[in-house]
C-alpha cells in the first residue's frame, strides 16, 4: 500500500484499518531537562527525531500534579525519576479538606501547557500526548510520606497512604478525589486546546492485585477517571496506561479511550493475543521495558517485537514498551525497536 505519514499511520492503527507498517514509539524521563519547559521540549523532540518514532508521549516531572496541590520536592536530589519529597499539606486524613478544586491552567499546569505549545510548534503533523495521572494516582502522591529517599520506598508510601486514607475517612477521600478529578478534567481539555492530540491517562500502580481490591478501585478510582476522560472524549488520540504487574485490565478496558497500554510481557498480565480476543480497542505495547529493552540484545528486542506484531496481525496495534524505559536504556535497543516494524507484517 501507499506509504502513510506518521499521523495517518497512527490513526489507521487506532481504527483497526490497514497500515503500511505498525506504528512504533517509546518514552522516558529526561533529567534534569524536565525542570524547564524549554529544555524538556528540546529533549522530547530530540528523542522523537533521533529514533524516528511515529508519535510522542510527553514525560513531564512525575511530581507535577502533586506540586499543584502544594507538595514540595528537592530537584537536586533524585532517585530514579522521583525528586526527594520535602513537605506537603496532607499529613493525615483530617487534612483532606485542603484538597479543593484549583485552576487547571495556572501554576504548574500553566507551565505544562507552555510545554505543549512548544512541542506542537516543533513536531510537525505527528500526534503527541500529554501525560495526565489518574485522580487516585495524584492523591497517592499527595498522601505518601516516604521515610527514605528511594523509588521503592516512595511507591510503598503511596500504596500505604491510599489504603490508610480510604479506610479511615472514605467520605473525605471521595471529596478530595472529586476536586482533583474536576481540576484534571479542565487541565486535560486545556492540553488538547493547546495542541496535544489527547492524553496519556496513567493509572500508576494502583489498579492491581496486592494494592487495592477490584471493588475498592471501582469505588475510588473508576468514577473519577471517567470525569477526566469525558472532558477529552472528542480528542483525536487518548491512551489509557495501566501500570504494573497483576493489573485489573478487565476493570478499565471499557474506558472511553482509543487504545490501552500495559505491561504485556513478564508481569502476569494478559498478552497482546489474549487482549485482542477480549477488548475491542487498539492495543499498545508488546516489548518488555524492564528486561528485554534494558538488558537484552537488539536481536532479542526485534524478536519480541515481531512476535507481538504477528500475534495481532499488525492491525489495531501500536508497538511500544509496557511503560517508560529506564533513563539509561541502551540506544541500540531503541533503534532495534524502531527497526522491528520494517519487516513485512504477517497475519497471525
């Protein structure tokens, strides 16, 4: 078939139509570039162009949502992608009324809208998405009180905090989540208005076994996720990301998005082949970012990528990792990921 533009290729894949080749992309954080919109825009566009991705997922600071409600971090002291937590206004369930609705276009949200406009000016006609955490994910950052400055301790503190707050004061937790959701809805809509194709809606390691039950996520996650997603339902490309192992994919698969991204390899989640039989949306993933991309050889990356393409028949599928890659992911493996889609697509 005739060669498609990046935008046309992504749109064809999202609709399940024939593609000249499967679209491909990968994403990561950029430190310390994320501290400035100018440097982050340049780093993001540089990554997009270096690897010739078909679309771009923006990776702002992982903490910017919590910053909007008052958390303070030390950006000179990172562990992985997280700066050191300094202080915040929510230290006990009694503090939850402090989480009210705020502007979706001022402060750090205004900063990120500036980032979107800069990327829009430099990316051409390709699609790009702004990352928006789910309301419960934002609350998890707000209530986490890590005792050590490590990524693992921060994640554990987020889980412990959410569990404590929903059990000790469910009513105030609901009120806080509602305020966060309506704020994020306004911000998400403003992101699309500023030039983003849509949002990368990330449920950060909460909708999964061992963290919350499915019933708890149904009560404290789903209603507020829908508030945000409905605000951008007319956008061209909205992607749901459900993070982590043992994810409750069935619980969120019917969200109003164009596609779903998850860890399809090695994390006890449905494979792309299983998901193809269960969900009527475009699938995004196929390659393991924790091991294959990080520790494997280029041939391993290509083999895993092509297996995923074959499992989907090359339709309704966008090839990516299951989450962001590590900061030091080997460039040769990212180039291998990009080259994997050049082989002829074979029907499964």
